C-alpha cells in the first residue's frame, strides 16, 4: 500500500472505511475511552475515526510518509492520537490495551518465526481478556478466484497489471507499470504469508489468544471458504 508511481491506493481503500469502522466498533463493543492499538495504522483511516468516537487510540506504523498524513489529518480534525513510528517486530507494550486491531491484510510480511513473534508481541500488549481483531485475506477464496487485474493508470499513458500466485501458503504479488508511450516498464514484487483458519487458530492459541468469532466480510457475515476475507476476533486468555 503506497502512494507511488503506481497510483494513490489510499483512495481505493478509503471507499470501505466507514463500513469497516462501524464493524470494528460493533465487533469490539468496548466502552468509550478504552485503549485501542491500531497496529500498522497506515495513514490513520481507522485510528482517526475510532478516536473521533471517543477511544484512546495509539497508531503504529513504520512508514514515515503515512504517519505524517495521519498526524496532519488528526490535527485538522482536532483528535488526539498517540502515533508512533516503529517496525512491527519491535513493539514493546505490556498489558496495556483493551484491544488491538490489525486491518487490511497487515500481517504475514515475514518468515514464520518472525510472524509468530509479532503475534506474541500483540498478545503481550493486551490486558487480560483484551480483544484482538485481525482482518486477513481469505486464502481459500483467493485460490478459487482470479485475482489478476489490469487497468489504466490515471496519467492516461500507462497501464498497471497485478498478478497474484499462491504457493504453499505464500501469496506472491507482482505489479507492473508499463508506459505505452515511452515503453518504460517498472515492476514491484511483494510476498505475503496467507493462513487457513486452522493455521490461524493454532498461531493465536500458541500466544494465548482464543477465537471468539470469525467473520467473512465487513457486513458481518460469517466466514466460510467463499467469503473474501477472514476477520478474526480473539480474546487474550490467561497465560
Ligand atoms: C496494507 S497496509 C494497512 C494499513 C492500515 N491498517 C489500513 O487499513 O489502511 C499495511 C501497513 O503496514 C505498514 N508496514 C509495512 N511493513 C511494516 C513493518 N515492518 N513495521 C510496521 N509497519 C509496517 C505499512 O507502512 C502499511 O501502512
């Protein structure tokens, strides 16, 4: 997710923000002033709305440009949010938050040991009985549907294509930008570990997080192999 030569993807993901925020509030069902960590908050689209609703929000991301957009927007709207620039492998909060949210497939960036260490840090950051809401792509759905896309870039001269292949749980995404006037080509590659529900159940439970509910989309429908997302609400149990 970035604002780069491929275009401003913030606009695309903003479309669903209102529904996502309503979903987050309903799923967590926490009293006002509860402490929420938005882990990998990007440019703050959820963090800001949650703070506007009266929650005490901390937003962590490692991309300085996203955080500066988030800070500017929060200042304009006069909402107070504790933003922090940090690599997700280096968060150190202990028994602090009532809830952690991890939105828009922002998990699975590393190898299995590092991904598990991130989950451990999430668990430690929660108070006992704290809630963890994680929004993942549904691997079964991804495997059944063609995710390759091709569209014209807003500059009018270029076309953008994305190609997604999944092999042994690893989703490999290749994005290409071809300028049809100059012939110039740019490519980026991105890999994301995707999880089945059984794998997530095991990973969460290893870190003392017990699944309470699994949703398939932000309209609240229940997860199955034909829903586009796998949105898990888990609760921290005694260690
Ligand atoms: C898919 S975006 C999701 C952002 C936000 N949750 C949303 O829904 O708009 C993933 C985010 O993870 C951040 N990120 C990527 N690698 C990171 C790392 N190693 N540590 C912390 N944040 C990272 C990126 O800067 C980006 O904002």
